[in-house]
């Protein structure tokens, strides 16, 4: 059993989406105190982004706002790295709203969200998913995730 934020493509794996979380823009309270709210285009602000997102070739945005003037100060390859970098005051970045709130971070533009959600996938091998013990664990995991917004 695995919990992933990317749906696997392996045909031997069964994936079930157990959460779709909205994504917002966050910064540490200290960062907001020092730098204030960002203007359109992020002029004068430091940004943290996922490396994979930058590799898509799409023009970078945060919560649908084009990044035309912000300064990219860090790229990360995991949600934990993003959370810790934002909490350390390095810059602002996108997180599932539930994580930003759980970490006590300041929400930037609370009325805005990224167009795509942060999806969470429960993955198991086809051969194991009907085993009673595995099925019981899968159901408990799915139940736990259903209560997180």
C-alpha cells in the first residue's frame, strides 16, 4: 500500500483518489511582516516552486497569477521541502490549504486557489487489493483522508 501525490501509470497497480485538496499561496508570518502582501506579478517577492512544475515548459504561475517579476529563490522536489522552506521564511509558495493551515502559515490571497487540486492517491498492487487484511488497511486509510480538507 502506498500513498502518492501522482497517479502511477503501471497497469499492475490499482490507484484510488482519496483526496483532492485545494492549493493556496502561503508564507511564514515573519516573511509577511518583513515583505508585506505581493502585488500582481510578485514584484519584490521571493518565490519557492516545485522543480517538476518548472520543467513542464508552461509559463509559471502561483494561484493563477503569472510570475513576471518575482524572484525564484528555491526549487524543491517534495511537499515536505516546500513546507519547511516556507516555514523557514525563505519565500512564498503553493501548498495544499490543509497543510498551510496545519503548519500555522500565513495565507496570501485567501480568496484565490491554484486551478488544479493536490490529489492524493492510495495505491496497491492488483494481486493484493482483495486480501482481507490489505482491504481493511486501505479502508482505514481512505476513511482517515476523507476527513482532511
